[in-house]
């Protein structure tokens, strides 16, 4: 393990604390009542819907267990991820993704950018299932870091997605900014659980009922960490705006419509980073009250 490149050393105010809070953490929701093999009662179902709704309101994050996703599928993608990161850089740079070519509102050109996608096993290529969606899966690898108190694996950010589903391994490091007090709280690794978080698109669709919450990833001095987020994204031509059925005279729309493709293309260059692109967030589309 070598020295940390100074480019990764954060300003003191953004450095993580090495001791982390694991107290009142993100809610853990048991989905077994809605597994197809179980007969769920209306009361149980409503209870579950309420738990999910409350978690989206109070935390913007929750974990699910007994979700019905076979463990072998998870193991297969974990294995693919490890094999992927063991490849050379050249092999990793394959398979383009389509996104708008520029940030200009009237430019309809699209462009390809190099996605880094494992060539194998072929059964793991999900792209064809989501016609016109810009959803994708990312394989994250966080090598051990000699100075985890100076750098983050992923800096604070919000996901632009409708929602994100993350499989993390047992190392831990994902931290969520708790809404009640602004503390960074670690999402406790839970065997075979998936972490689900509300993204910006959902926050706008729900007209702020559910919130897309800041999160970040701390690195570990001893162990490498792997995580696999799936970002559920709409087609690039979708105009994102509060859902009609949620707005009326008493609850007017809180956002102006914006084009998803333009938003995500801009976001790729900003999202709390110090690049020479304006830091685009959904509040830029907020209608003043
Ligand atoms: O590695 C993780 O647990 C989450 C990473 C993340 O927030 C992201 O890729 O957007
Ligand atoms: Fe994220």
C-alpha cells in the first residue's frame, strides 16, 4: 500500500471522523410478508408500506432483508466484480453508454462515453432489459487506504436516481447524513441485505415528501471494500417534475420541470465537486414559495 495521492486529501472540514456513529441507524425492513410464497394480510401489507414511507421521509435510506433475491445472484455479481477489478485498465474500458453530448438545453446530440463493464459472465449484462432507461449498475472497489482520516472513498453526494439499491460487503464504510441532527451515521453491514435510498428524481416526483439524502463512503486502512449500486434512472428525454396527483392548490408543485439527461450529464461534472462546472442540484429547479 503506497502513499495517498495529494489529490485525494480532503479539506479539513470534509475529512471523516475515524470513530463513527452506529447508534440509531437507518431502518431495517423485513420484506418477507410480501414474498410471493406468503399470504400477506391487508393490515400487514399496509404496515409494510408505512414502514417504507416513513423510512423514505425520515431517513431517505433503509435496508431490506428477506427480499427474495436469490443469494446465488448476489454471489455471482460479487464474483464478477472481483474479477473485473483484477483486469488490466485496457480490459476494463469497454462498452459505451449514451448520454447528451453537451449541457446546452437546445442541443439534441447524444454521445457515447466509455463505460467500464466486465466482459463476463454474459448473463450479468442487464442493459437490454431497460429500453430507453439510463439505469446502470456500478461496481465500486475501495482499496485499503493508509490514511483513511484524510480521504474519502466517495465524497459527500446525492444520487440523481429515482432510487438506488446497493449491495455492500461486510467491511462497512457507507455513511448517511442523519436528517435529525446532520451527523454522519454508518450503514451497518447486514448479511444479504440491500440498502435502498431515495434519489433526487424521487424527491421531485414526490414534491419533497421523500428526501434524497447526502451520503459518502469512508475507506478502511486494512481491508479493501466492494459495493454494487444499481441506479434506477429514467430515459434521458424524461422531463422530471412533481407527480400531477400530488399537487393541487394547497400543495403546489415545488419544482420546475427539468430534463433528466441534461441534469445527469451536468451532474457527472459537478455534484459537490470543485470542478469548473456549476454544482447542479435539484434546488436549482425549486420554485420559490
Ligand atoms: O459504496 C457504497 O456503499 C455507495 C456508493 C455510492 O454512494 C455511489 O456509488 O453513489
Ligand atoms: Fe451514492
